[in-house]
């Protein structure tokens, strides 16, 4: 990811409804949510939500998938990896011990909650 792509991502997320939308979709990975359900849960008119979804899609943070007459939106998880890597690529001047707490922040969200996978 280059600097201009990062700016596009941050620009897309720099508005409250879009940030709320993105975070809601993160909670619903990998199944995603229908556009109407996103609008309903966030209390946003559907035409306004369409504009926000388009901006997030152009930044490649989310992607739509048509299922019959419904459009399901999902987060592009690889894009999150790219922006996170961009932010920390020069982390701590090569001192991994300083980055360990940062890495630890991501571990709880990425471990299985299913005890059979422990």
C-alpha cells in the first residue's frame, strides 16, 4: 500500500457514519450484512447509506455481493491487513520488544472463541 492509498482509506473512515458502518460490518464478518439492515441498525436513511457504502467500496474497505435482490456488504479483510502493515512497517526502529504490546492487542480478536479449536 502506498501513501495515497492509505490517505483514501483514512479519508473514507474519517466520517462518523462510515466509521460506524465499517465497525458494524467488522462485527458481522464473514457473513456480512444487507445494505438495508446496515441502514436500519445505524438509523440512517437508505439513500444516505448508499452514498456511504459507495465511498467505503471505492476505498476498497468493503465489497458488495448481489444475492438475488439483496446486496450484502462484507469487509475486505486483506485491506485491513494492508493498512495495518502500512501503519506499523517502520515500528519501533527494529526493536520487536517494543512492538510486542501492539501485536498483543490484535491477538484476542483473532483467536477462536470455539473451545473445540483450542
